């Protein structure tokens, strides 16, 4: 380990990422740190101790969000909140979520060491959960802070092993009223630094991304109802082939996105054919359609066009097509003043940047409807995330912290 006297910000963030990754480290170098497991609890306790060694006051709330607080000298009540989530997917990477926590911690620590206490209170948060990897609910940490969720929302939830959500939480001492209530009304703004989890920045050769919007998302389950029959004895003109129609639909929705809706992405990632036998015409096909764009009007227009096409092809082929909406998440616009400030900071610091839209959801999506929110990206090598191969260069990690540190300085000092 490097001597603290000679460590640069770059050294510190790289060392701390490896340190935090040791909590839940998997055999092939990944990380599994699921909500309310031993690995999760040990990581939160280790972060708590680390914050305290930096002279930062710590506390938990009643769902397990961890906070490190630098008390304001002039405005103690309103809080500038910064951080990210400590949980991971199964066998995930070292950077997703963890980098945002550690970047915020190092930024706060460096500012405190250089300038002392801020005028306005800064809190670093290690959010207890974002991924939805253990229980069928995502954004549990930020959702509780903003009032989206309460303990009433998880009464019936269990993980794949049958462990009840509340039992897992109670076992670690949370949810019993021992800690502060999680819902907050005193957060003035939220700032998150996160790996991109895509390859836009790397392909653009930019060191940071300044996010203007987080996409909205609609997800449909589309069911094509045809008729199963013998593959050899049923003439082509007498078939009601559900898989053939589903294939036409899949090609059409992709072509529509490319040709008429720039920036919109449409993905069919799951398909089931029944009876799924090589010598039988498929009688029923179910597939997913995931649609994302940062403008609500564009999402609506695309969906309307798809529904019109579905109606047209259904009537032409005399086959029923059923559409059920599974997800409907509105786009979230980041704080314009914060975005403009970040653009100025990047220019002032000569850090290469790209103003961009986030195609994935983050805790900023939840906070963005609750308080002024800013989101900074750093590149992901080859766009890989949720994998042990997840990696971001040290220079980019450092630039993300510099951007955040300047943002916090201007907001709180």
C-alpha cells in the first residue's frame, strides 16, 4: 500500500476501488454484494469506518443507507447529497456504484482537508440498493429517501432462496426504528458520478460525460396467437404461423426506429415459441419489446406507430396480437443549471467531455424527480459493465472526481 503522504488522487481512487471490491469478491475477480447479505453489511461497515478516519461524521438510516456528513457552518439544514449505490449484480464489476461512493468520499475528504468545514452541509451517501438483484425491487435506497417506497411496499417480497425481504432486513438491525427514518425533506440537490456502462465516451475519446437526460423506458409483452399444425402437410397459404408474423413484427419495429425515430432504441431481447418443435408450425409466440428515448413525446409517437402496424398486420393475416405493458418509466431531465455548470467546469479544467443522454437508469433518475440532480459519467472500456471485466482508466476516474469536487466546492463553499 502506498504511503498516504505521497498518494495522488489517482492512486487513492484506484486503491480504494480494489479495497471495496474485496467485500464480496468472487473467484474470477468479480463482486457479488447483494442487499442485506453479510458481504453487503461488511462493506457498509467498512465504509463507515473509512469515513470516520477522514473526520467525517457517520450515521445509518433505517433501511441501511449510510451517510457521511460534513456539517455546514452557515446552513446546516439543507444538504448537498452525493454518492451512489453499494450493491452489485451477481458477479458484477468493481466500478458500478462503488466508484460513485468512493469518488464522493474522496472529493469530500479532499475539500475538508484543504478548506475545512463547508458553509452548506455536504453528505456522502452509500445507497443500500439500486440493482434489484436480490429482491424484485430496484432503487430501494434512493426510493426510501425520496418517499417513493416505504417498508409497506416489500411485505410479500422474497429472494430466489425464499428468504423474506423483511427478515433479511431485520436480521441486520434495520427496519426496526433504531435508526433515522429514511425519507428526507432537506436535500437541496443530488450529484452522482457513475461509470457510463456503454461505449459512447470511449468511442468519442472523451474523459467525462455530462448527462442532460436519462431516457424513459417502455416495455411491452407482445403475444401473437396463431395455429399449430403439421410442418409437412399444411400448405403455406393456409398457415397461421405465429413465428413468421412475430418475425415480421420484430424486423418492422427495428426498422421503424432506425428510419423515423433517431436516437430511439428498440430491443427485442426475449422470445418464446410454442410448441417450439422443429416440425410443427408455431401456434403462439410471446416476445418482449423494450423502447427507450429521452423525450416523452417521441416515445409516445413511436408507440402509436407500432400499434398501428400491429393492427394492420393482425387484420391482414387474420391473427390476434395481444399487447401488455410491463414497464412505463418517464424520461428524467437533469438540472439545467447543474448541467451548464458542469460544462463550464470541464472547459475550465481542460477535461475533454461530451454532453450526452443516459440510456440506463441510475439513482439520479429517482432523485431527478425530487430535487435538482446532476449526473457525471466516466468511460467504460469496451462498454462492458455488470461483469468482472468492467474497467475504467485511472485518469478518467480522477477526472470524474475533479469534476465532482469542483461542483461541491461551488455549491457548498
